[in-house]
C-alpha cells in the first residue's frame, strides 16, 4: 500500500496513486482558493462599507485588494456564486442608508 502524500489515503500501486493525485491536488487547490477568496471578500466588504461604492471595474478591484486582474476576475466570479455576495449587498445597503 502506498499513501497519498497530500491526503494520506492508501493505494494499491503507483498507478492508482498517480491517478488519484491529479484529483487530490486539484481539490487542495480549490480549497485554498476558497480560503483566499473568503479573506478577500471580507476586505471587499470593509471597503464597500467605507466607500459606499456599488460598482467596481476589475482593475480597480485588483488594485484595492492588491491582487492581479486575473485573480480579481476569478474572485468576482466566485463571489457572485457565494453567500458573501448577499452579505456584501446587505452591508452596502446599510451603509447607503446611513448617509
Ligand atoms: Zn490524496
């Protein structure tokens, strides 16, 4: 039995491990993207609360969050599908009401 160096699951042979690794690495990558994007989402929410801005272009967002525009695009795509989007809109609505 050979253990996967990432998740520790055991495999009968190298071939089975290799097949699994492709999937396992991808999953780890996805999870770390998710953690990173969650942190960015919080930064963005704080920024929106302060500025009360509802529209950003990708390059502005990239600059504000200190990320590349490619990452910013991926982040926006992720954000729109996440629960943070609703939170962001809620925070924005509250911030706009206060002014
Ligand atoms: Zn694994």
